[in-house]
C-alpha cells in the first residue's frame, strides 16, 4: 500500500465537501438544493486510478466503492462480505462463508468464484504488494462451492484477517471489469460491492459518486457525493465560507486543507460542527540511516535532532492542542506498543553534548558544526499541500540551528516524496504511521519494504537482527513470544532514532451542524459516508 498516508493545523485534510445539489455533477455550478440527498466533496488531490489492486487511487474514494471480506472495528474483526469464517487447527487454512445477497454494481453476482479471481489477480502482481506480508504467504485460493472460499497459507500468519480487512488490495471488483484476465494491466471499469459507485470523473476537477440503490447493507441516505479538487489553504477556506464545500477531513496522504484557526472560525460562525476521532497515528520525521555520505546516517545526529524538537510547543501553538506531543513511534493505545522506552524530551544542551561527543564541532565562530571537513547539514522534505508540515518544518529548522545543524527545507508533492522514500533519495522527510487498522503490524512490516521504510532502517547497526525479529513476529502464534518480539523491535528503532515522533494525530472533521451520523473507522484514510444523513 503506498500508502501515504492520516487533521492538522494549517490544512487539516483531504477535504471532502458535502454540498447539496451538484447540478449534473458539474463542480463549477453546484448549489445547495436538496441537502438530504446530495453531498459534494473537496479534495486537494484527484481521485486518480480507482483500480483497487494498485495504489495510485484515493483511499477515501476507494473506500466508498469497494469492500473486503472482513472489517476491522474497535471491537475487533467483524463480518463484512464474509458472514463467517473458520481457521484450521494448524492456522494455515481460512474458510470463508460468503453473504448470498451481494451483487457487484454492474449486476454481476458476488460469489466464491469472484473472490478467487480477485485474490488471484492481486497475487499475480506480487511485486506491487511486497509491503503487505500476506501476499507472500498465500499459496492458493479455492472456490469450495458457490459461497464458500478456502484460502491456504504457506505458514501461520497472525495478521491475516487484519490485512484482509484493509481498503486495498484484497477488495473485490467485478471480474467483468478485468483486463487480460486480471487487474495488473489496468481495468475496464470500477464496479465494486460498496455503498457508492463512481459515475463521472473529470481528471483534476471532480468525481461523482452516486448511491448504490441495490447495496446489500441498504441504500445510503446521501444520494450523491462529488469529490471536488481544490487547492489547500485559503481557496478551500473561502469555498467553505461560501457553501461551495462543507465537509473536510485529513486525506490519505496526511495532508491538510485548512488550519486549526480557520476551522475554529467556521465553527464559531455557527454553521459548522467539528468532530474529532481518538488518536489514530503518529506524525514523525523519517531519517535515512542508509545514506552513508550524509550526517543523517549517524545515530548521534539523529538523537540530537530528536532532542531539538519542542513537541509541546508544536502541539499547543501549531495544532492548538488538537494533537498531543508524541515521544514514541506508536501511541500507547496501539496493540503491543505500550512499552517503557527512553524518553528524549526537548533539551538543546543535551543535543549539543551528543554532537560534541560525536566529533561535530563549532569552529571559528561558524553557525554550522563541522567534522572531518564535512558540514552538519541536511534536507527535510515536506508535503507542499500541507501547511502544517511547512510550519513545523520552519519551526524545527529554527531550533536545530541553535545546536549547529543546518536544515534546508524542500516542499514537494506527496507523490514525489513517496518516490524519494522508495528510492532512498532523501535525508529527512515528514511521514506518519499508518493508523490503528494497520499498526503496529503493517508499519513494522514496512521496515523491510523498499517501497516504504527499507532505507530508513537498513543503515542501522542491528538491521539484520531487526529484520529477523520482524519475520518471526509475523508468524509466531504464541502471544507471549509476539509481545516480546514487538518490544525488541520497538526498542531497536527507538534507540537508533530513525523514526523521530512529533505528535499523535487524529482525524478531524468539519461538517454542517445538521449533518448526523458522523463516525470513524479504525483506518484514518476513509469515512463511513453511508452512515451519514441530514436532519
């Protein structure tokens, strides 16, 4: 999942504008004519390719169209397209009993054969899914009868149901939409089983989703949702004020649309409400430990940066207290993450001492430290569409200057930053953990994935030990062993300071006061729009 992943200060979201009455799906002249049936949805990014077995597409949009066999909820894994399931004694065979009242949006039946074809399509493009370990464990998928599917694994794998519940890739598209018998070469349509179907898309302008009146869970009350592309910041804020858009939340790339002050302004004016989820993720700076020709490859330098970040001030002044200071990679409400780890608070003198002991010296009145003829300088990449990241970057740039570290700030599109992360072409970059539905297992599995955090972790002294423990934790079925392995993994990356936490983030929604049914999923990347309705 390339994810790229989810609410902040100065542009808190992929905005989803709810606006009643989009005339003919044309974003330019939408008007509020029937609040009970239509919504509009503003986003800083186009929905892109909606193929659910690839990764360019918008997760919030795909979450409306496609569904998985099971659902990850606050109360654990629950049935979705599968009514029930059974796991064999050796924990290598999963047998799913499917719902019998489901059809794809093109009218084709959802059955065991469709499940088999979809999972085989994902497995047929294995190189794209290396971040999700389940893709390396599936041996076969078999249609036992019309509504029974058997999934065979090479070995026990405890996150199997968790990874089957994700927004992608193990979700289901009508086989009639397949191209060349699969999905890796593209698809001919986007017919899922979900509550909404994509009916119109004009690239970089808007996309229209209409209610699936035959949805097995009951037709949604909001009959149309239009995703409208708008620049983050003032443009989105003005659109909210004018009523052109009326609903925003953090997007799947972790970018924001308006800042906290602007949100509070809208709520104070009386037309909007603000709804926040519990802590969902950790916002952080990711350090490239494998970049041998750069100071960032040194543990001491990364530790010094950690001590130089004033998280409390960022929390209070940049996020107005909507995000709390983070001292570890995962918040304590994440499974297996409530471990005692060394706390590195804001301490500039400690940071200076660490650098001095590592041989980084200030010479001849210079503002930047030197070592063996090399300057203590590096680049920090941030999402140009996230004003909160830019504000944080400028704040951090100012504080690390006080310890003799020169930080160059570079703003780029999220897709460019994701490419840098996957190729190792970065020193430092902003990122976030993947959220409650994915943590800790998926974020940690990504430590070994070139598409995600391989370059972050492979330069540390205990890289081999780390990767071995990651392999072990994913297959052990003994709870005590799993807890111990996770503790070891978290300690290794914490001690090496390759993931430098800043704040614990949440999903914040700004919506009309009369909109009811706003709730959150375990994933930070999508919202259950089908549960929403106007009073």
